[in-house]
C-alpha cells in the first residue's frame, strides 16, 4: 500500500526535502542538472502545494509533483523555461492569472514504483482533481513526448500558441517538451470519459482507499488523502 497526500509546502518542510532529494536523483540519472523546478525557494512559498507518494509510515518517498500557483513569490517554472524562447509568454500568462492559474511540475517517481503508473497517471489525475479546491481555473504543464497522451486524457490540450506549435527544447537541447493547458478545471470538457470519472471521484471523496491495477497487471492499493 502507498499513500498519496497533498500539503502546502510551508507546512511540511521535511517532506519537501525528501521530495527534492528523490527528484534530483532522477534528474541526475537523465543527465539533467539545471532545471527550474529543482529550485528550493518554493519550500517557503505559500502558493506552492506538494502531492507526495510515500510509504504508509512516511519514511520513504516514491514520487510526487508540485502545484505552483501563479501570484506567489516564484514565477511558474513554465514561465521561466519559455520566456527566453517566447517573449510573449509572460503577457499571455498574465491573462490567465486573474482567474486563478497554476502549473503542475516537478513530477517524478522512483524506480521502486516504476511500472505502477504513478508518474504518468495517478499524479496527473490527482493534480487535476484538487485544482478547483485550490481556486485554480487553468492548469499548465510541460510534458515529455511520452506523457503528452496521458495529459490529454486528463483534459489537457496542447498550447499551440506557445513556441513551435506548443513544442520547444527543454531542459536540454536534445529533449523536446510540449506545453499543455486545461482551460477550465471545473468543466474538463476535453478529458477522456473514463478518466474524468476517476478525477471526479477523487474530488467527491478526497479521502479513500482504492485498489488499482499497474501497467504490469498487478493490483496495488493507494490511500488517498487529498483534503486541502
């Protein structure tokens, strides 16, 4: 059994430290040493929330994601990543900020849970599920090529007005990133029907035990605690 919970970063610095340690190990394994979401200044930003995947005891962290809400101490990582490539993006983002906009970023999972779909499915689903509770109307993300399809299932659309029809090289010159956005997290009109059902179930029942099937066909249990 694993636990997936959400918390404001400033309320649990110890868990934030475990989160960043695990994330940095994954980044280094891919040869990535400079990335905006690895900046630890978000630890003390009240506009930052963390979704963490951990053992039930809390001793081990298996993965996580960060929700960075615009308007806090730090710019959205997507803003820092894109602005040098697309100088219009800052003004574009301002247009969304007044209605509540954020980015799900820093998404990772350890090798211990590889194949369970933690990074590609459950963390993305969870971030979309909690967005309205955090007064987030529009939600951004940067996707690697292999995660674009999953993001689209949860309601994201490719932001074709950014970069080269939504794509650009980041965080390295040989890694292609795709900017995606959900325009209205309350409606989710572009989400896959089955995926939308799962998202709404998490919204309606933020504390629940759920048995899931991994990509390898194995059953495992997730304890969700998404009360914010």
